């Protein structure tokens, strides 16, 4: 698919997770999977075409549907940063997890990407006993951890961007399925909505992945001037 993407002459590529399938506790195996991806001639061509930024989801984090108790998360972060060519002075190296923000364009035409880490700090999901349902809501569980929440609020508060794009590895708006989603952690989902209403970032939308389907979801949020859209790749 990389050749097709290159043909579109993108200005930027955003990877939203499951960038490889490396479910493992063996970091040698993880690196092999990353190297296999990175060494594809078409991916190398993409690297020469535009910047690539991103976050991870469960399969490149290292554990299917995994959260904060995955035992190799620190080592996995090192492999992620190697794959993404994270510079030695990048802020991502100074904190736990792989969340990051990126701003492009001159004043008056700025676009800001806020890429979340929804694995490293995430509480445990609750397996459902209902046939056909994967998970039930964890009413008090968290998605992001206090350090990331504080960082996220600061990114909103201090932003002068004209467009804000939040990268979420799992769907935020869609809540009508029983797989992984923000809706499995309703307290955290509401906390996110409260922050968006508080700061009202200009021209906001969400991009997400994970589902192996494409979808555009929309919700009306009291206090936001426009509907909130989540575009799932």
C-alpha cells in the first residue's frame, strides 16, 4: 500500500498504531518485525517523500488489547523510537509512553496533531459474559494516566493552532460495538469531552484506527461549537 500512498504525494503520514504485528515479549522478534516493515522499498520511498509521525496500538505495543501491565513496555518503547527515528533530543524521550504533539505551518495557518498513547497507562478492560460481546465498561478505569492528562491539557491550553487533530489509536466517538474503544472507559471518555469543551480547540477532529474498517463517526457535544467527528482509517 505504501506505493499508492506515495503516489498521492502526501505532505505528512500519520501512523495510528498496529504499524506492525509484533505481539511478543521478545524484543528481538519485535525488532525483526519493525525492520521488515521499514526495509520495504516502498516504505523507504515514503520516508523520502514526507515526514512520518505516529503512535502505537496494541499489536506494536506488544500485547493484544494490552494495557499498563504489559511487562516489556519500556523495552517496546525503545523499539518504537528506533523504528520512528525519534531524535535524541525529542520530548518523547523524557517521559513514559509515546504520546507526542506536532505543529505545522505559519501563524494563522497552523495545524496541530496531538497523538495519544492509549496503551502504556491504560487500566484493565473487563471481559464480558454476554455472548457476542468482547468487553463491558470499566466504570472507573483510565485510558491515559495523570501525567499524560496534564500534558494533554497543557497542549490544548497553550495552542495557537487553527486546526487541531487528535490521533487516537482506538475509536473515540463510535460506541455501538463491543470491541476496544474509549467507551469501555466512560469516566475517561467524559474527562476528554470535558477538556474539549473547556478549551474549545479550533476546528477539532479525531483520527483513529484499530478496527480494520473505515468509518466516519459524529457526535453532538454540548458546549462545543461544532459536532465532533472521528475519522477511522
